[in-house]
C-alpha cells in the first residue's frame, strides 16, 4: 500500500510544470499565476451551474461598481432569478441556501464591508423623498 506524502506548494508546482502538456494542469498553472483564490473549487457539477455562477458574479460586480450595497439575501434572490432565466431541467433545483451563498462568497473572495460613500446614496434618496412632501 502506498503512503501519502504531503507536498509543499513549490513541490506541487514543480510536478505540474514537469507535466505541462496536460490541459487541466495548464489551467491550474494559469490560475496559480493569476493568484486566484486557492480554496476555489475548480469543477462545477455541470455547465449550467458554471454559467449561473459566472452570471451571478457578473451581476454582483456591476452592482458594486455602482456602489450599490449588496446583501446575502439579495445575492440569493438574484441567483434564483438568473437560474430561472437560464432554463433547463429542474428549475427548482437551486435553493440558493446560506451554504450556497457562503461557498459563492468564498469562490469569489467576497467580503461584507461598508462601502465608501454608501451613506451618500441614502442621503440623496432621502433628500428626494423630502422634496416630494
């Protein structure tokens, strides 16, 4: 029976570089060199889940670029909506549970933090409400 050996990251990279002809290994090297999240899972169950993850993340980035505060329940609701738009079998399969949300956040290094200028957006909304009265 073979024994397991724990390798350092540099030892793993050396083994990977020795076998660079493999396309999967080349993908790992590219991710490593672009310093992607090391805890990120590399495979999704299917293409639909991969598309869903990508579209939810794109939506998230767009909203954050507009300084719109995004909560966990909002991400979950958007994931359910995008899943409906993608169609396919088992539309009710995605529950977008808290566990799903935490894994999504970990994959994309999303952290909940206060947004610079967040109160300004609220002040503008409150100001326009006061003017209407």
